[in-house]
């Protein structure tokens, strides 16, 4: 495959805790292989911590993320809103 044969990537993003990878439509002999590779990567992304790459699970409160247990605990600790002290 020459450089001109590669698909043009027009968007890569995280959505609902998983990878989304968008390319121009393909009509050639390798199209199925490329779409299968993208599909496999998207499936793996919903089982891979988006912070450290360890095995993870999807979850969240309003914003879905895929995180391993240690990264989830760390993130919850870092984003915790302090409770006002009673006077």
C-alpha cells in the first residue's frame, strides 16, 4: 500500500468512555481490514483505563469514563469538593 492508499483520518475522540475513530469511506481491497482494526481498537478502549492503560471498567457520574480502580480512586480524591465546616 502506497502513502496515497491510506485513508484520511478526520476525527479521533473519546465518547461515552471509549475511543471513536472516523476515517473517509474506503472502497478498496484493504477496507475490511482497516475497519476491523478500528472496530477492535474501539472495543479494547472500553476495557482500558484512559489514564494509565491498565484494564479498566466504564463508569462515572454524568461523564462516562473508562478507569482502573486505582485511577478512579485517585480521580475521585482529586475532584472531591470540600465540605464547609459548621460554625
